[in-house]
């Protein structure tokens, strides 16, 4: 399990650094106006200046650091004692990998002025939020008991 976590962390760092390197290398070839908004079908519906692409690695770095340090969830309920629930070992690393992969893919598509595709939204949401929804559904009954 430890090797799996290390591999996932390495993939996350590669996605983050790869996105930064991609932007640096291809910056001159990126058009001045790039897609910044997509509809539910993944089609381009809004444009802005290419400098907005610089936000993608910043958001990715914040997500990486935030989910790297997320070890446990805390719940406080109506004067009862705080309950600490440890997260499954791969929950946050897998969510982090899915989120960073989604942002990296979005950055590349925006840079190349390509639509995301109709598959992007359900796959991105399913992979990034699915594990948290399943874990919450399993753990909620345990927290609700007095």
C-alpha cells in the first residue's frame, strides 16, 4: 500500500510539473485568446486572454498541498465530543490524482483551443468526487450513532 501511495504522489507531481513545463515550452505557440469556459457537453463557450492559463498550475498546486495534508475529517455535533474519522489510506491520493489529471487535461485543451469532449464532465466528477461520496455514505451512519 505504501508503494501505491508513493507511485500516486509521483504521478501527481509529474502532472503538476508537466503542466508547468508544457506552458513554458508552448507559451509562444498558444494563441492570445484561449477557451476558458466549456458547456456541459465539453464544447467551448467562452474565451479570455492566454494569461488565464497561468492560474491552472496555481490551482493545481493548492489542490496538491491541501489534499496532501488532509489526513482525517473532523465532525462536531451539538455539544457532543469531537469525533475523528480516519480517511482510507488511498482516498485523498486518488482524489488528488483525478483532480490534477483533470486540470492538466483542461490546460492542454485550452492551450490548443480544443473542446473537452462530452465524456469529460461525467468522468472528471465521477473520478474526483466519487470516492468521497462512497466513503461518506459508508461512514455517515457510524458518526450519527451516539
